[in-house]
């Protein structure tokens, strides 16, 4: 039997942070009939509308509706000819609709469409919406922007960097609907299993670098990656509407050996002859993949074009209008349309309100009715499923936004005002329940405290903190960004860097080990490394008994110590990264009482170690640069680190608080289940691990700066973490599972976390946070995880 094309797909659109409404549209069609799938493939479309008075939204909607219907109904056998012809039909219809009303004059839309058929992706584009191909860790822009700056770049008059910041970077030179004729570029790319295709509007590609797009798409499953893509664009300002479709190829389909592979085609190469509408193809209903369709998020804030999702209960698309055979007819239709509209305006009068229709064909009564339904559904799940309630409320808000700029009758205005009040009340309730259900505590809380850190006379800022217990006193040591160690004094709400602690060699990192301070150093004279154990010998914390534990130069010949130390009780661990491309790292374990060291080789599945946290019984947690958090037991023999499972999905904090959501015009926050089965942190380069006992139970703490939060987790099922290797390619499987105990959130206090250190008494962790550039003042944040965060600042 021939192989069938199998895809995992997700899509998402968002208004962004500066636009009043969303003019983007998107759609995808995956035929359920295997014969139709093999013949015509799966279709994906993103359109970015433009034009005043919501005309851009009309143009983009016409584009996705017309293309998604016309592509499967026209009789052309060749995929590229059928795709180009469908786009051309959309261009004609948009151009005609623009001529019908002065308010829509000049409306248009960009469009990028892709058909995946067999083992090939066919991409057509007009404007600056883009298609990217992710293949084996590389990203390639398949489409070609039709913009003024890109034309200057292609002509050699501007560089890529100049184009990104040029004042005319948003000026496009080609779009659907602005002219009677349009030129369409089309490309083809061979596909392999594991490849991903990203279609997006410039609201995404203009705000997120190509490599970061690839990283997000490669790191997450499609339905998670679309959320992270939109989130990242919003974090970078969100100046425009943001739309993304992510398609992952699970299996390529069979393709005839003589399949055509086009390079570029103009729309003029496709005949203008009208195509007979052949109606719905028998046995070939249009639908979505069950595994990954947006139906799995039925109430998510996705706005899908109506034509492609008829099977999902959306209204059917408008029928495509045959192409006008002559120029005289092109002029006749707009003239007749204007004449008819004038008569209707004179005679109809009050029919506008009677029919419930507003400008640009907005059905006011239908939108208000849908908004009412969404709010009613949301109110039913405010307590049981607040995440779903927020998605319902997001949908309700989108319906209400459609009618905000439309002239309403008194009854309609009263209905809208009532819905707006209910939306605000319900959203605030959903936010409160969401935070409670997903263990989110905005800080400061009753169990947190903070203090500013002054550089004093040192002119340095603290990067890392280590707390040492000496008799009944705690001594605080800070490693500055100048790589010097300072004793820190505390005076009320201000902590100050004081006396410099002299240590032999260049300091790489410091860590707490109960009553001892651990310092990893490099001797610049002979390039040797040492772990120095400093035990305070006076109450002032300025004198020490020092034990120097050299790291064998035989080990450092092929491995370089990473600036990573962690300890639990009397066990201290140091990581040595390979100097070549080998994925094997070395972990050194020191018994601080016996002062001896043992080395263990460890195999990583990918990436390098960014942070390290030690647990009891020689268990280690590792944060890799690809965001994965893995665990391994220190034991003899080569070991493979294994992924860490989570008992329940971990949701990200919402973008607004109950106080921040003040009216129906504030965007309803969209909840995102960031982690579903495995513990992982996006943009891990800003994240840190630490461990401490909370009520005699070991807890893992993760500073996730990208989401402005500290995660507190504990183990719920252990088993052996990591596996003994019998061969070089053996990898560990997730056997350890953790659950979220609490997540502490603050966009201000936790904007950029530098370090976490455990309090020697247990229960507490102490953080250093930075706001602004490297030399900006730091803040110390103390969190007592053993106390319930009763009173929190929203």
C-alpha cells in the first residue's frame, strides 16, 4: 500500500498589543478522503489584510474562504496551476468588493499558501507573509517578500540589517485585491519525515528572528509552538497582528516519479477562462486531523476562516465569482453596485437595524448572540476549568470587538453594554480561579521578602549569592560580575557588598554547602582547576580554614570545568564539559569530609549543561541549553541522563492580573499549557536550578526568567533516574516524575533572575534578580516555601 501523508498541525492568531482589531485570517484543509489527499494534498493559508474601516479583515477573509474552496473545486489536475488559479480568483473577488464601496477602496491582503502533497511542499505567496521550512536543525525562508526594502536588498542597495530597521520596511509592493491582475510567486521544496513548515504573517516574522522561530518550532509540538511563537512576538512589542500555522511532517506520502517540480510562476501563465464549479466532491469531506486539530482546543482564541472548517460547524464560504471576461464588465459591475446601494440606502432607511447588519456586512445580532453563548459557556466552567473559561471569554470578546465600530440600535447597544459588564466580571473571576488552580502566586506575598543590593564601595553588582551557616549566624557571600567574592552586610531593606574575600586563583563560581563555602577556581599560571572548600573561622566571616581539592589535569585535558557547582550535605559536584564535539560530559563528586573525588562519565541526549542542582542520594538535576531538564544518579559506570516527567500540565502565568483587566477593551489573557508531560523550560539560557528541603522533603526550584516566575516542584514517583549504558547510543527514559508545588510570579521582581541559593536552615530559597543592563542594581528576594502564600499582591 502506498504511504499516506500524515501531518501534525496547529494554528493561532492574536491581535497583538497595539492594534484595535485583528485583520489576519488563516485556514487549513486536510481532506479525509485518501484519494483526494493523494491527488490535491493538504492546503494551508495565512492572509494579512490591510485597509481602513476593517476592510483589511474583509479582504483577508475573502482570500482564505475563496482559496480554500476554489482549490478543491476547480478542475485543474496540476497542483501549482490549481493553487495559482485559486489565488487569482481571490484577487478578482477582493478587487470587485473593493470597488463596491468607497470605504473599502484600496483594501487588500497579503497571502501565503502552501499545499503539501506526496513528498513535496508547494508554496505560493503575494506580499510579505512568509513560509519557512525547518529541516534537520536548519531554517530556510521558502517564500520571497514582495516589499520595498526586500527589493532594495535583492538589488544590492540595502543590507539585511538596514532593511530590518528601515523606515519603509512595512511598504509592500504586491498584494491581493489592490489591482485587477496580480503576479504570484510559487516555489517547491522536497519534504522528509520530521520536517516542519511555518506559515506566518509579518507580525511574527518581523518580531522574532529566524533562528528563534526554528528553535521554538523544533522544541515543541505544533499546538504548543504556535502559542510560544505568538507569545514571543508579543514579548517583543506585538506591534501588529500575529498569525502562525505550524505543520510537522510525520510521514511523507507516495509521489509519482514524474511529478512536476515548478520553480516560479506568474498568474498570467494560468488561463483566465472561467472554471466550472463542480460542487462538493463525493466522498471527500473537508476536515481536520483528529490528533492535532484545533478542535482539541475548541474554545481557544483561534480565529479560523469559515470556508475551510465547514465540518467544524463554521459558516460556509462565499461562492467564488467567475472572472470578468472583459474590461467593460469590470467597470459595469461597480457602477451597478453603487447605483443599487444608493437606492437601498434611500428606500431601506430603518432596514439597517431591522436586519441587524452593520457596516462591512457585520451581522450585529449574530455576533452579540455568539458572544452571549460564549460567556454563558464560560460561566459554567469558571471554577472547574478556568483555562477553558478564559478561552471562551476570549472568543466572546472577539465577537464583541467586531461590532464596536458599527452603528447600533438602542437595543443592540444595551445588549453590548450588558455583555461587556458580564465579560469583565467573569474574566476577573476566571483569572482568580486560574491562579488558584495552577498554583500561581503573584509576589510579593506573605511568605516573601525583598531587599535592594547596594554595590557600596566595590562598584560591582552581585551575580551569585551563597549563604553559609556559622554557629548561630548566617554569612552572605556574593560573587560579583567582576568575578570577585564579597562579604555582604544586611541593614534593613538594603544589603551592601563589603569586604573582598581573597581566594587563590581566578574565581569561576561559588556555591553553598551548609557550613562551608565552595569556590571553583582557575590558576592562570598553569591553567589548573581546583575546588576550594572555605570554612569560616571567625564570626565576622572574613577568615577561613581552606581545603584545596585539585582537579586532575588528565581530566581537564579533554574536558573543561563549567562554572557549575552544587552540593547536598557532604556531597559536592562539579561539571566538566567536553572540549570537542563529544556529547559525553564528566561529573566529579567530592566527599567533603574525606576530600576525595570520583569521576563519572555521563551521556547527554543533546545540548550542554547550563545549570546543576544536587538532591539526596547523589541524584542530580541538569538544565540543558535546549530547555530539557534531565536527571541522573551518580554511580560507577557511564550513565545516560533521563527526562523528568510531570504529573500534571504546568500552565504559564497570565499576561494580566485581576486589577490589570479593567474593561472589556482590555485583551482577555490566553492561557497556555507550557509543559504537558516533560519538564522543560523555553529560552533556557536565562534559567537556573537549585534544591533545598521544604519540611524535610527535597524540592527542586527553577528560575524561569522568560515567564518571570520561580517554579517549586517535588518528586511524586522516583524509580531509578538515568540508566547504565551498555553502548554509546543508549539514552535514558523518563522514570522520575514531579509535581508542581507552587509557582511564584512577578514581571517586575522576577524579570531577570541571576541565581538561586538555598538557605542552610531549609525551607527558604534566596534569589538575586536584575532589572536593566549588567551594571543595574540587583534585588534580593527571600521565599519561604514552607509557608502558605496567604496574602499576595495581584
